[in-house]
């Protein structure tokens, strides 16, 4: 497979899966934040989420958008709200530890067909994949961050008066297009690096077996499409996200002083928990049989 084919496959995945599943949410989220309408979007969830996470309404919006809109929207929203001083640095670090994942739409339209999951299998996959970080975030809030975040239901902030809707819409579309194009650029770059690694490994070993394990760690979407992954492999790769996702996250946070190391540590913990759950499942299954 030539470099041209490698990159073309990556661009096709970006165009068919990520562009339609991310761009609308990027535009909507930008409008909500620019118009200061975040709390309206999550109004129905506010009572329950306030009790669960004891965090301000902007934090609750971050949790919902981070899980619903998909990667890298979690990091983008955190960077935007922190930049506008709607959330504190401690709140931003806390939210970054569990609110940046691939979207449910991405899992349903791309991952589920790739793994040939049934409807019930897809539901179980989604519950497990998103349940781990959700519970992890709840655990962190009531342990490590128990006394580090003040519980403000309505936080007083100094914000510039909202722009009119047409202006916000125009700015939101422009920003979203730049972000989605940048995402595609990172995907193509790391796919190109993957191709070079493939050539080197094949030259040295005469096999692509090692490369199939490495490629998803570079670029998750094209990497998984290149192989036929098992469910456990998919869980691990999707949780880690790969170098492409890491650099995309860094791009979304580059205007802030938030630590990328902090993000990486918690991603590694998520992965370890997934592996432990899978190991427990296998142990239980073997014990019953």
C-alpha cells in the first residue's frame, strides 16, 4: 500500500465519519459558549449532575459536551471556558481528567460496524466505554478533589456582553471549520508517519504484524480500519486515543496553562481500569465454565 493510498484512506475516514459527526457539534458548542447559553443546553440534567459532581453549571456543560460531542470537543470546551474564566484552573484540570473521549456517534457509525457488533453488543460496548470515565470522574470529585473545588451553582464571572446571534454564528462556523481541518491535518500527518514505520518494520522483519499493533497508537481511526481488532484491543486503543489525539488535545489547550501530563496520566489510568475489568470478566467466565 503506497503513501498516497494510506493518506487517501485517512482522509476518507475523516470525511465520512469525523466531519459529519463532529462539525455540527463544534458549531453548536461554539454558539452556546459565545452566547453564554451553556446552562440552557443542560438545564434538564442540572439537578442530578449538581448532586453527583458538586460543580458549577459550566462544569456540568463540559461533562455533557465532553461525553456527547466527542473528541477533541472535551478539551476544546475546557480550554474555552477556562480562557473565559467561567471555570477555575482546578475545575479545568479535574474535568480534563475524564471529559475528552471519542463520541457515541463515532462508536455507533464507525467502531460498531468495524467490530461487527450487534445492537445489544453496541449498547454494552457504549455503557462500558463511557461508564468507566463517568464513574472515575465521580470518584475523583469525592476523593482527590473533594476539598479542592468550591460548589457554586451560579458562579459570578466577568464576561464580555454576548454578541448578536448572526455574528456568533459566523464566528462559530469559522472556528469549527479551522478546528475540523486541523484535526484532519493531524490524522494525515500521523498516518504518513505510520506508513514510514510500516516500511521500516517490513524491511527489517518481512512482516506487518508488529506494525498492526503500533499503527492505532499513532492514528486511531485509520489504524483500527487497517486491522481487524478485537473488542479488548479496541477498548484500549480508543481509551488511549493515540499520538494524533494527544497532539489534537494539546492544540485545543495551547492557549492555556493546563498540563498535558495531567491528561496523559488519567488516560493511562482509564486504560488500566479497562484492562482490569476485561481481566475480571475473563477470570469469571473461566471460573464458571
